[in-house]
C-alpha cells in the first residue's frame, strides 16, 4: 500500500521525467520497457488509438538514478532506429499532454498574435517576466508609422523556458488585449522578418505592391496583359512616327536632351547615396559661428520639445532643425541642433546613445559653421599665398639661369 502511494506521488510530481525521440511507429509500451530495462518505470505516456508510438513519448521514472541510467541509453537502437533520450520538465509534460503528442516542438521560438498597436519590446519583456529571453530575441511586426501590426516572435534561451512561457502566459493580456502564443521555429521568424523588410522597403520607396501578389484573381491578370499589349502598340506607333521624320530633326532631338539627362542621372545618384529620400529643412547661413551637433535615430513622432528635454538644462540648443521625410510627411529620425559655445557642445555630446522614448539616439559633433564672407576671405588669402609662392619660384629660377 505504501509503495502504491509513493508511485502515485511521484507520478503526480513528474520529478523524474524523460523523453524518448525517434521511436519506431510499430513499437508498443512493452518495447519501451524492454529498451529502458532495468530502469524502474511508473508511467509511459503514449497517444495513439492503437497504443502505438507517434515518434516521441514521455516516461515517468522512480528516482534520479533511473533517470541517469536512462540517459546512458541515448543513441542505442530499438529495432532498426536509434533512440535519443532527454531529460524532460513538468511544463514540457503539460504541453505534451495538452496536444496529445502530435506537435513536436524543437526550437525555443514562440509566435505572438494579438499585440496592441502601441506595443513595445519593453511590454513584451514585462509580459514574460521571470523568464529569460534570448539576446535580441524579440521581433514585433510594424508598419511605416512604427505601429505594431499584431504579430511578433520571441526566442528564449532554452526549450524549458519556452515550454514554461507558453504554459503560463498564453491568453494573458498586454494592455487591453489578450495574446495568443503558438510554437514556432527560427526559419518561420526569419522568413517573416525578411518579408516585412521587403514590403516596408517598397512602401518607403513609394512603390506599389505587385498586382499578382495583391490580387491573384483572373481579372487582374487579364487587365495587366491588356495594358501591356496597349503599351507595346503605343511604342510601335511612336517608332513609326520617329522613322518618318527627317534626319535633321532626328539628330536635333537625340542631341538636345543629353545634358539634361546627364544632370538628372547625377541628381539621382546623389539622392541614392543619401541615407533616405528626404528634403532637409532650410538651413540659414550662419553669421555667429554656431556649433552643430547631428542627431540620428530619433522616434518618427519627435517634436522640438522632445529634443529640448533630451538635453540637460545646462546646455540647451539655440536652434533645432528636424529632418522631414517628404514621401511620408513625417520626421525621418535625423536632426540638427546648434549651440553657442564649445563647452555646451562638450556637455551635450555626453548624451550620445541616450534613450528618447524607446529608441537610443546617436550624436555627432561638427565644426562651427562660418559665414560666406569668412569663406571668401579665407579663399582669397589662400590664393594670394599661392601667387606669392609661384612668383618666388620664378625669381629663383631666373636667378639660377643668369648665373649659368
């Protein structure tokens, strides 16, 4: 009677659980007992109508010594297949029982669904409190306005943490919405990240989605083929008209737009080298020698008051310029701030990589801006020095020739 009680207590606690992976589909509980012999077994957990294995099973053992003996049997054969033996946790047991052994989850990645639009990485970390998340292990799908779209992925440091997270926090709330958690993989998360980056990049460049991806019905393909045929016919008509024209007109047409074409290409290259397609705020010519600090990585919703609160009261900028994205009609994350003295710049540059909201901001100092009159004065002085040097050289050469 006492032995039965100890068995029931151990079976309830699941302190000595192991998992067998790679079991033949024709194996039974008796085959598992023979494989684990002489380990003392309490319960074998299998889920199949015919009491056959589905590839994995969990086994409750009596003691820690039985677990150690079972782990030594890893990579031994059962029939024609070798078996992997792992130590299992209580949360893995609950996941296995809930899904009846059908889902084989092997990578510690969880897919999150139902995130609020204002959800941040800090909210996700607070949601999975007391569970260790992998470094850079949080990804939230966002649109071009930096709003969450409801989905995301979290990678944990181990499978035990992943099983614990999905058991404890599934259907729990972040802000006003409950979150659904499902097992996932690294490949699924990577594919989602790449697709999001591609679609957001096309939207940022002002391109439209491909018609075949947005609308896969037959009418859409018909419209596109009809428009292609029409454009090809129009190009043929233009070629015919071009051939009928005299040679002189043809030459004049081919020569005239070349400089303009070259200029437009150069402008395109200059724009493509820039960080983003933006139009800077108007920068006034400075007469007082202000000191410039460039800011990068600010939130897209930044205003001038946010920048003033970012810097301490001892070094407040005298002028602030927020760079704008002309396509999206919002800030692009960059900005210019101006200070009167070098001491204020040295104090302000200490705020490098300080957080503004949920984003850290990088600061770059620059030399003071000079007025156009100063630049002309410097260039004229440089030219006069260059002329005097050239005259002295010619005099020495003439003197050497006369001596010869």
